[in-house]
C-alpha cells in the first residue's frame, strides 16, 4: 500500500498548531510575474480588505520589525515609527528580506521568521471576522481570526496603513 505524501507544514502553521489556534490553509497557483496582494486575493477568492501583506522594515532605534497591513493599503512609515518607538522607519531592501526572515518576497509571514521581530498589525484587521496572511511560502495563505494572529505573533495593533 503506497503512502500518501503529506505536505510539509510551514513554521507559521506549526506555531499555530502548537498554540492550539484554529486556522484554514488556502493554496493557490503562484504567478511569478504578479506577486501582488490583489492577485493573491483573487486567487483565494477573498476581498482585498481581508488579505494582509507583511512588510519588513527597520527602525533607526529599535531595528527590524514587521508591519502587517491590508493588501490594498499603503504603509504609513511615520505612524509605524511612532508606534514602534523609532524616529524613522524605512522598508528593508528586498535583497535583505530573506537573510533577516528566512522568507522570500511573496511568502513573508509575520509568524515563524528566523527571529521574533516585533509585529505591528494594522487596526483595520479588527473589523474583519478573519484575515489571510502568508503561510510562509508563495502559494499558501493562512486564514485566521485577527485576535489569534495578535496572540500568536505577540502583535501590537495600531493604525499603520492608509
């Protein structure tokens, strides 16, 4: 009898399992030419307001941090700086993201990075019953309650997008 190949879980999914947090995994076909949140939302059949992207930033005082904002939103760097105790915050250059997090563009999750960086979840998430975040690899999203993400990522909820 042939064994069925089991899909390996990502670090993000393992963290949720360990914490006993329920979630749903949604897989989708990756388009290397379109890694946008809009494409991900269409691919998983969710409105863009419910699909959140994780951006890796660096503050001038407190170092690397992650901002989780709506897929259609734009990061407010000044608001993130104020919330994180920095004078200035800037996006980390794309070539640095993998080295810092272990994740590639289009597959960056606020859970299970190489280090436990501070996570700032945009307050708009609280208006959603569930949100989608990257599972830690391209082509896979984790659907969970915003409060569960706050618990798992030890996230601070603040308004950091516009």
